[in-house]
C-alpha cells in the first residue's frame, strides 16, 4: 500500500505578504482600530439580539409600560454610544460584520 505524500513549501515572507490582506492585518498602527472593530461588532450583535428579545416580550405582553420605557431608553443610549464609538475609531456600519464563510455574514 502506497503512503500519501505531503509537500511542504516554504516561502519568504515577502512572497506571502499580500496573499489575503482582508484576513489578518497585524500592522501595529492598526491594532487599536482592529480591536475596536471586533469589540464593537460583538456589542452590535448583542444589541440586535436584545432588541429582538425586547420586541418579542413587548408583543407577548409580558412587560409593563415602565419596563418598556426603560428598555427603549437603554437601547437608544446603547445605539447612541455605538454611533459615537464608531465615529471615534473611524468605522462604518458595514465594517461591523464578520463573514462566517459557508454560514454567511454575522449580521
């Protein structure tokens, strides 16, 4: 029985530098923006999930008027803070998304 062969190719860093620039950017100058993008993407995902859950509870009639008011105010404040942080880090809404390959986009 023949064994499968494995070929390993070693390339110089210059040869692979721009192979997939969208995937990993380890430029020290952009590390802060990259981290902010990741964190804000996760916060945006959680915010959207909270909004959907709040709407389900409102439509289901399980919240009082006071609770509905508190949820609305909280979500509005979170949305405003997200907008402020996106401006600080120079990010746009469409940048706060992660492609999950065959599963599609996160948002």
